[in-house]
C-alpha cells in the first residue's frame, strides 16, 4: 500500500511537466500584477510576492539592509485592533499549527515572500489572514536584531578565512566596481543598520502597485484574486506609488585587470570574467546554449577538455552567465596547484578567446541543444520548479507562452547565432583575472 501511494504521488508531481499549463495574467485595481498556473493535482498552493526591494536598493554604506529586512519579517508581528501582537515564537507556532510554510528572501534585484499552504478552506483562509498581517505589520524587534546582527557578523568573520569566499568577493568587486551588484555586506555596514531603517525600507518598497504575485497550485482565478486582495489589503497604496529611482547600469570594463591576493592555501583560486548581459537581453538563449559548449557542460565542455583532460591543471573548471535586472557577470572559475596557476590562466583565457572568435562546431551545438531540450521537462516536474519559472516570467516581463516555445527557440539556435552573440558580448582582452593563493 505504501509503495502504491508513493507511486501515485510521483505521478502527480511529474504530471505538470507532461503538458503545457497556460499562464493566466491580470492586474488588480491597485496595480498589482498577478500570474496564475492552475495545477489541480495536489490540494496545495504556492504564492510568491516580489517587490523591487533587493540589495541593489540598500543604499551606499547600508549593504545588507534588504537581507536584514527580509530576515526580520519573521521575528514578530505588531498588534492591530483586537489582534494581539505575536513574538517570534508565537508566530512560528501559529504557522506550525496551520501546516503552512512562509519565508522571505532578498537577492540582488528583488525581495520575495513565499507562502505554501494546503487548500482546505479553514487552513487556507487562516494562512492568508496571518500572511497578510506578517506582510503589512512586521514588528522588527530591536533586541532580536542585535542578536541576529552579531551572529551575522561572526559568520562574515568566519567566511573571511575561506579562500573561495575571498576570491569570489574580490572578483565581484573588480567586475562591478561601484555598481550595487558589487557591494559586499560587512560588519561596518551591518552596524549602520537599525530596525527603524528596516521599517522605512519596508514602507517605501512594499506597496501594492509594485507587487508581482506568482501563484501555482489547486486554485482558480476567482479564488486567487480574492486571496491576493486580502494579502495586499493592509499595505499602503495611492500616492505612495511614485517611481523608484533608476539604478545605473553596470559599466563595461575599459581594460584588462589582474588582482593577486596572497593567501596561504593548498590551492590557488582563479576567477576570470567581466560584466555579461541582463536577463532581457536578446542574446540570452544563444549565450546559454553556447556556454554549455564552452564551460557549462561539465566533462563535455571545452574548458574541461583543455584545462583538465589534456593538461591536468584542475579537477573542475566551469563558466557561466549570471544575468539579472542588470548585466550580471560572465565567470570562468577553477582551482589549481599554485605553481600551475599561470599556465591554467593562459589555457583558460586562450579557450575563451578562441571560442569568442570562432564559435562552436555544428556537432557541439547539436549536443548542447539535445541536452538542454531533453532535460527541459525536469525543470517543470514540481510545483516549486514551476514557481521558479513563473516568477521569472513575471519579474522579467517574459511572454506568457515563454515555456511553451522554449524548446523550439533553443532548437532554432545556430552556430552563427552563438558565435555572433559571444563576439558581441565578451571581450577576452578586457577581462578581470583574480588569483588568490600562496605568493610564488
């Protein structure tokens, strides 16, 4: 019986990937944008609210403010009318009693608040009532922030003993310069942050007209609309919806730069790269397919062939693009013996340069497309993965039928498309190279 139930559950979880699920979209009167994928197989629903309140909005000297605000939203709720305040423990117990999961997270571009609940009316209604309070009236208790801040600072200090972290930070700062993408949270910036700043950050960014809500689960449009309106009802609206200040774009590098960091470690940590593209860039798909050939395809990539297989310079070498609202970094990374670092840099740089100049072969492109298209269903085989895709469609204003045509778009990409996209967007002669390891 147990095996039978597990088999049925597996079928339910996998079924969304077997057929296209239409995305419904509408706007509320308050300006909130709602995206819905109805998945009726399981009696559960996932909601994700996103605001333009990522760390790019921290402000100079306040790195960590968005992350701190997200973290502290689960530490208690203010009293409203006849509803008593809830401290951190009481709030956690309330969510546990409902069997629901709620969370908040801040990335470079956005702050996300997620809710997962069963669709039984008595549970779903209570979960949304509690979520609406937590969204609109977080308490931001000062004593808890002091404790969390010291724990955070201790973790940062510990991370400074890890060579991979130090090398990654140096690379990020060299690539992004003064752009907010390159700002690093520090003990100093955290000590600048207090709970009043969090409350002001919350009030400034959490307004309905800026909300993008993604919904996946066993819920129809009418009910979803009611839930979203309930969720946003207590947030400020009206005149609070002026446009946020524009964030400058990431500036391209003017010349090559080498950053050497002395650090006693068994391996030298190497990063090579530059600003890449934003997610909405028309070259996004050709670059993703091409990067599978260059360094994203593991053991079948060119970097692995030249750096690892032919020369034994590193166990693992990779490359990737990290596009966001602005141009995220293109990164090549590897670790090697300190005495082989210069050779590894030369080989990796030559591989990238040759690829940018000449592109991949027909055989390489077909293998990349076969892998990406063949694995596409695995990107949609659970509600969580559907939510990840839906929220990206919502955030980056992608077409509602984007998932329906993704495999066709990938299949149409040619060798020339990839070569031209890499030539337009990468300049190997102007990349940053970070080397962290023992001084030769």
